[in-house]
């Protein structure tokens, strides 16, 4: 059955990532564009970000604080309205009931029409020499399960009803897929590319901008060619038929 998929004009977006900086890499140009168009955007970071550092002088507690501060600074650059942090352990996060409940809580609270998440099917990419982080896959899977059916069904996590968090149906789910030709949706970031770079630069503990800028320049132009823009970010869009 063919469907007429409506143009995406998000009003409330919840962007769900595993670590601080994940959303900047995958969707920040789009986030900036949506904010400029009047959307309200919220971030949810699911792990504590406690492992990603080569600096042996940093403790996990110090790294958690540093990375959360960096994430807040990046969100300010983009105009993100709120950032929620969960405490699932970096590197060992699983798409279990606890993670799914925590994400459903935020979905029901923020009530987005559009959810952005990591692609649970992206395990590795041989062309680019990339192994996708376990946390990315697990958080993406949990987010997908939460969009459908867990956030929708009142009998899922009934304790959230007791918190006043009523069921919610998400209209669109966008998986971030920069390295995958399965993309079926592109966002024009020609006017927000520099904002994306500024947001990424806020993650100084993680990002060497001298290297990242070269890579992003080529990637966003390549995706732009596919999408018909000067520069783009790419997604798999699922318009919810639920």
C-alpha cells in the first residue's frame, strides 16, 4: 500500500543519543534548522559518558561533569530548549526495561511529534572502517521500541501513569544514518552548517576540529548531492502509521 507521506514540519522534537556529542555529529545541523523554523527541540542523553577519554588523569566522575557541561554548551549554540541526562553506564548500556522506561518517561513528558535516534541496525561500515558503538545500537533499539509501542500503550509502565505521564503517539521517527545508503530523508543544512561546527567545537574533550571539519565538509556535501542541497544530513524516516 502506497501512502502519501506529509512534509516534515516538526513542532516538538526529542533527539535521543547515547553520549554527549552523538547528536551533534548526527543531527545538529537539522536541529538548528528546525529551531530556526520555530520548533521546540529537547535532548536526551542516555549514558553517563564516563569512559570516552584518553586522559588518564581524569576520573570517571570528572569526565561525567566535563562532558555534561560540554553538552549543555553545545545545546545553547543550537537553541535546544532542554537537555536531560540519564545515568546508564557508558560502554555497557543495554536496551533493557530500565532504559526503555527512562526513555518513555521523557517521551511522555516532552510529547514530541518527532523523535530522532541512532540506527539500531548499523553495526559496522567496512567502507569507512567504522564499528558502531554498542551504546549507539542499544539506545537506538530502546528508542525505537519506546516510540512503538511502549510510549503509546497505557498498560506499558503503568507506574508512569501514576506520575501523571499519559501515553503519547510519536508521528515521525528519524534514524541518523550518515554512512548508509538506506537513507530516505535529507535535511538541508546549507544555512546551519557553521552552527553545527560551533556546536561540535563545544565538545573539546572529544573532538579535534582540525580533523573533524575536513571529514564533515566532505560528508555533508556528499549527502547534499544525494538530497539535492548544498549540504545535508541524512536519516531513515519512519512516518508512524499507528
